[in-house]
C-alpha cells in the first residue's frame, strides 16, 4: 500500500481542520460553490480516466461473483442503509440523506488497494468496477426518489443538473482524452490518480472553511453517523463470509467480494450532493466524515480476511472457501 494511500484519512482530516481554522476567508466564502465544483470535477475526471469502460463486458464472465456483488451492493445495502439511517439518525433528514448516499455508492478506486492487501483477485475486482460505476450513477437518483421523495430537500431538477456538471462533463472529457492521448494515456492517468486525494482535500477544505459554524451547531448529529457506519461494515462483513461459504467461493473471490461490498465511493456521492442539495450542506459534511472511519476499517478488514484464511478456528469456512 503506497504511503499516500495509507495517509488518506489523515490528509482528509487535516483538510477539515485547516478549513475550520481558516473559516470565513473572504475569497473562499465568495466562490465556494465554484471552487468545490472545480476540484471535484478534476478529481472525477481523473477517476474516469482510470475506469476501463471498454472492459464492462468482463463483469459478466464470472456471473456468480458479479450477481452476488450486485445483489449485496444495490438491493441489500440500500434497504439496510435506509433502515440504519432512520433508526440511528432520525430527526435530521440531511444527515440521513448524506449517510444513505454514502452507503449506496460502491467504491471505484481504493477498494482495489485493499483487495490486493487481502490477497483477493484484483482482476476480478477490477472487472466489476465499470458496472458498479454505471449502476450507482443510474440508481442513486432513483433510490433517493423512492426513499426521500417526500422530503423538502429533494429537487430532481438539481439532481439532473448535478449529474450533468460533475458526472457527464468529466466523463466525456475523459473519453475524449483517451482518444487523443492513446500513447501517453497511462502517464496522464497516473498523474491524475496521484492528484485525486489532493483535489478531494481541497474541496473538503472549501466545504469546512465555509460551513464551520454549521458543523459545530450540529456536531452531535454528525458524530452519530459513526454508529450506523460501524454496524454497516460489521454486518456486511458477516454477510460476505456467510454468502461466500454458502455458494462455495474461493478465498480470492471471498476477499474480493468483501472489499467490493464494504468500500464506499464518498467522493462521487459528495460531488453529486454538492450540486443536488444546495442549502443543505449537512449532507455534504456527513459524506466527508464517512471516510475518516471507512478507510481505517477497510485496512482492519483486509487483515481480518487474511486471518480467516490462516486461522484454524474457522475450519468449517476453510473447508468450503479455501
């Protein structure tokens, strides 16, 4: 695991602290929306450069793995996430929506790092990436409409505008870049990949520098998001193990499934939330808080699945999985 990837939670946390320390800076406060959109669009442009959309067909070569992953990510997780959100975060619809958006979007980048650490099948995990990306972009507005259509904060025109600005435009720009820079694409992709965490951190800095007062006035509500997040990670980890045993996955398939269904795509959800819910900054703040606990848990889980592989205590699972 590269040093910069290990330090991602610290970098994001530092961006939060610096944003709060330098809150209410005139030039930032006056241009917050523009700056955040610029940084998030640059980040997602780099992500789309890396995503091999042409490999979408490979998602269906291992139908058992793909179908299992999609069922957990896009059927079980939204239902479970909505239940956890309403149970633990009731009383603040913005925090619930932020938590729900975080839960619903499977990761499209750093889960591969943790899959490798857990000695999972990285190629198999990579094959599921394009379909996860496409489905979360399509299904996120649909699930928001199903679960939160009665909330005052829902504006479907804004959601459509958000998808255009932060998803469609960076995606098209990335595809054009791929056509133009065929020979130097790998270099460009590596450059933007290394800059993604910094673009995200700059966006986070702008969010918290302009919303420090809002954060402190809702601190108790925001901190409670950790409880349903921890329950989500623990519950899905158990489900992944039981399902993998039941359908006779190999260890590498089990490790890949675990990381694919645990890691969340908070940067993409944040980009959509910024534009979809103007005036509801708590949604964005909830999405920023998520990775502070998510990344350490993913690291712990990568070690846990290796322990399962090597531990004689789980002989029943080993007989089926390994």
